[in-house]
């Protein structure tokens, strides 16, 4: 196995397609179809439980839940929040992820009050972050309409 000069092996490089110029990094063609199929299998866990009998899939979801708990324990040890809200793909798999994540969180949190921290799944959907960001801008403009003037070009005196 030869090194390609950027830290990846040639074997790894052949496995992943290179993005075309101007294209975001991502899978194309057969790789994209394979990823969509995997995503559909994962979504089926959250939708109707058809994937729940797949032992390998459940092991992977449990492992992701444990990593989620590890990340949550770091946040809990630093900031001591009462809740950690998860969203996106994690929220759609919350039924399977959160028990593993919560166990890991309880095991790794150092301070007793931080042990009261728990995970909850967002019910706002994938667009919640962008809607929240837009509402912050709108609220700032409503609070002080002159803030718009800072970004407008000013006339120059002759």
C-alpha cells in the first residue's frame, strides 16, 4: 500500500470518488445510490421499525449513540446544561440512539449536578437552524432598524 502524499493510501483513494471541479465533496453515481440505500435503511428504523431486526444495523446505531453520549459528556462536563437537543438525522433515530447516548453520558459525566443532563430530540425538523438564524437577523433589525444603515454605502461629499 503506497502513500499518496496527502495522508491517504492509494487503496483508500481508489475507493472514494474525487469531486469534479466546482462540485462539493460527495458521492456520485453508484456510490451515491449506495449511500441513499443505506440512508433509506436507517430511515426505516425511525419510520416503521422494519430495520429493527437487522443486527448489524442496530449495532451501528448503538455505536453512534455511544459516540453521541461521549460528545454530550464533554459538553456536560464543560457547561453543565440541563438538556442537549439533538436534531437532523439524529432526531429521526432518537428512539434507538438516545438510550445508548444517555447511558454513555451518565457514565462519563464527572460532576454530580451534570449527571442530571439529558438528551432530547428536536421536533422542529431539518430547517430549524436556518429559520432560527433568519429570525435572529429579523429580530435585530426590528429592534434597531438603523443597523441596516451600517451596511449601505454612504454618499460622499463633493
